């Protein structure tokens, strides 16, 4: 069963906290003069013993399912930053790329935010820790507790950041994306060559 589309005065944002083992997904809607509302939250999990290609395929399929069921207007993705573990940063970047590809496939704008931008938007400090971010997500959305695990709370924080920081430019992007939805959705690079 699909979740109803948002009204015209709000924007629905799917936040994606990319990861190979746990990819957090959170969908929030809100806008000017409209309170924020949590639509859905969760994680897409892949087993570490599965080869990378199949793990990425599971993340792709999971994000497509989330997009189909929640019908976001836009997707906010955490920008990958350099980590000490090259394998971790590579897998995270690949998962982020999948989220951006799904947005492009469906004519949705995708915006990248650094962890510091999200922390500053949600807590007022770009140095907030995961517990502070989770607490503020719960407070802003009037939840009894932060979403679990932390990857899910981070994805919701990304969506909130986008609603709050999106401004006029993102509303224009969302309107353009909505107009494009009337066109056939390209499924392959071959569709662009025609």
C-alpha cells in the first residue's frame, strides 16, 4: 500500500544516509507554515558476506521500493567524506551514487549535504554527536524516542535539513521534477540516445 502524496504546500523529502551494511532511509514532509511530519523511517541492510555487487543491488532495490511507496518530491543524500578506511568510503560512495541515480531515473532533484551541514541544521552545531542529532530529530518531530538505529536517525536528519535549508531554489527544482514526471522515465542509457 502506498503512502498518500503530500499536499501542494509541503515538500516530501527522502533522506538517505548511505552505507553498505546499513543504508538509513527517512522520509519527512514539511514546508513553509507547515509542521514537519515523519512519513517513514528504516534501514536497508546487506550482509557483509555477500559480494559487493549483490550488496549494491539490494541497496538499489530497497531504495527503489522506498521511492515507490513514499513518493518523495526530492532526495537528500549525505555527501561522502574521506575516511581512513578506503573500503568503507568506497562502499559508502557507491551507495550514495545509487541514491542519486534513482533520483535521476525518476526525474527527482537530488541534493548532497555534508555531515556538518546536517548537524548544524538539526542541532545548531556542526560538531554535534550522533546522540545529539537523534535527540533533536525526536524533539523536532515530536517523537517519544529517536529513530533506531543511528543510520535511520541520520537519514531523517538529512530530510529535515533539506526541508529547512531547501528554500526557493529547491521548491523550483521540485516543481520542475513534478512537471517531468509526465514524461516516460528513462530506464537505460539507451533511452537517452534515442
